[in-house]
């Protein structure tokens, strides 16, 4: 059970760091941007990301229980590392273009992780699907911010 807490805790830590970076940037820089259609209200982001991070952590833990520290779990770690880079790029560096590039890599890594998880633990793969869907939506928003504000 301690390992489950570690997996989920790591994911929540990534989210907390990203949330802290975005909270510092939102009142100044982000508030000046033209938002694409369908941008969610700010109050929705923290609960959705929290649920997503919990699912990512549980998925990693389920696979770890079956396969240990394997290539598949390293892939899970790489997608989480890419996730950790997105907020500093978008909110910290004020660079939607860099964030789009990171998001593209992240989407590929999430897709590969889901594909790699499926034969090991179908539930783990399923737990990653909402993350992929949410990141596809985030990619749309990211590209929208880039096009509406920097072209």
C-alpha cells in the first residue's frame, strides 16, 4: 500500500508544482491572453487534474505490481516527466509554442504507455485513457492560445 501512496503522491507532486507555476502566472500574463472557444473555467482545472493524476498514479502502481521496474514503467515515467515540463514552458516561460511541442511529445508518450500497459493490466490502460482525452483537449487549448495570441 505504501507503493500506491508513492505512485499517486509523485503524480500529485507533478500537479502541485505545475499548479504553483500557473497560479503565479495566471493573474498577470495568462489573464491578458485571448482564450480559445471552450476554455474551461479556472475552478474546474484543479479538480479535473487531481482526478487525472490519481488515475495516472494508480495505473502506474497496478503495472508495477505485475511487472516491477520494467521498460513499460520507465515509459510511464517519461510521460510523467513530459507532463512536468508543460506548465513551466507555458506558464513559466510564457511560451505556448514550446508548450505545444512538449504536449505533442507527451501525447505520443501517453499513447505508447497505454499501448504498453494493455497486455500487462487492462485496468491500468483504461485508467490512462481519460488522461489522454484530457491532454488532447489541453492540446487544442494550447494551440488555440498560440494561434490567437502569437500569429
